[in-house]
């Protein structure tokens, strides 16, 4: 099926070579660019009616199957499994005011917008992402008031949607008010923009992020071919502004669920001065079962990477516990108890005894 395997043969040759619009949001536009099969139009209309479609021009021009699978609609999204949830990580459960999730004592998530430059087919917020509107001024006033009354919050994490779809002027105004609280130690942005829409990382944006209150950025990327020359240039602009860069990746069947692909991705990130931070086990979002791997499969991949990659290129493999109970590491175990001693497994699989105090 073309949506799963990417463009090959006649479909690759049929793809237009002219400029692609800034974003493709309609099935007829995807068909015109040779990205979906007209024979599947009726089935895909049902998918698009349930979950919004948006593919940036930067990603539409990458022919790799593992990249395309993340953004192009697939009829398997209509297969909802019993364990899948509308709000798999519990955003609403921990919302003291609209637009803010306060799950951990020292940090809170700010939902700045519901829009993105791409709509990922595996997104855990796919039920709401793409709805119109950004966080309004009155809502942001309530967020700032709550943070002012809750000084235990030392870090605010901008998310969405994708916060970098907002204008530099709007982001600057929001950051000014947060900085003025005097209680925050760091602000973090979670974004796909530097990779999927690198042209939006402008000098105006970079100036807004270069401030006394430290701004960190976590870039979401799942496949090495997403990091194009334009993406590398955008990451370099952020580096030069003093913005520390981390990455988060979702482990996805048909995209990156093998050690070779992840090794290539993490090496490419390090070359671009981005530290791999989290490898997420896929969430139980509706209609995403075809992307999910088992925890045992993920642990085996991480064990393989342990012996192949430098430590600075290895992320923490984590599971976000359904219901909003937080993230926990689920990487492979290297220790087991043997009486009063321990048995330690090395990266090659060999076991060694170790006795502690």
C-alpha cells in the first residue's frame, strides 16, 4: 500500500517537480503531488474527517518511506483498539487553569497553541491538535497569575500544537511576562519547526529566544532523513543564539524501530549539536496501533545501541504512564541480584559478577 511504503516506481516519477505550497492540508492537494493514491480517496476521506491532515512543504519533498509514514493519512487510523485513549497522558486531569498542565511540582506545560506545521499521524494530542485558535490573552493572564501564586514552578515548557507557529512578536511578549515573574529558572520549547519548517527559524525568532532567562529547545525528529540541509542550517542559527538543543524521538514501527535507523538519527543529531534526550515508547493514542512496538522490542533496540553509540548520543527510553502519572525509564536492565552479589550484563551481552557494600 503506497501510504505505508512511500513513493516507488511510477508514483515517484509522477511526483511534481515544481514548488509545493507551504503546507498540504487537503486530500486533493496530496493527490496532485503524487503523495496519496486516488483509488484510496474515499477511505482516506473518512480518516481526514476523524483526524486532521497537514504536511509541510519541507517534509512533502522528502521521498523516504519512514518520513512519509509519519504525515500521510492511512486507513489503519480508523482501527481503534480497546486500550487506546482520547487523552493518553492526562493533560486535562492536571490542568489548574485552561492552557496549563501542572503534573510535576517544579515544572508546568503551557499549551500555547493547537496548531502545528505538520500533523503527525501518531500524535497523542491528535483529538485536539489542529483546532482553531491560540491561547488568548485573557487565558494567558490566568496562567501568569497561577504561576505567580505557585513559585514552586521553576520551569515552563511551551508546547501545543507547536509553539513556534506563533509569531516572534507574540512569543517575545509571552516570554517577557514569564521572565518578569522572577521565579522561573528556565523556559523550554518542544517543537518540530526547525526540522519540518526550517524557514520559520528566522533571525527575528532567534533574537526573541536570546535572553537572560535561559531558553532550552527540544526538537522532535524521528528519522535521519528529516534533518535536511535546511534543517541543519536552522539548528545552527539556534546554536549561535546560545539556545541549548535536545531532541525527542518516538519509537515507531515502519519509521525507526530498528537500531540502524536510530543510530543514524542520533549520530546526525550529534553532528548538528543536538543532544538526544528522550526516546518515547509510543502513546496509546486512538488509531495508532500500527505504529506501536512492544516494550520488549524497544528494550532490545536500546540494548543494541548501547554497544554502538557514544553515551552523549544515547537518549533515555521512557514510557509516559497512561492517565497522567508521569514518565518512567523503561530501558533494558543490566543488573540482577544473585544472592548477596549482583550480576552485571555488559553491552556485548556477557555477564560479570559484582559485589557492593
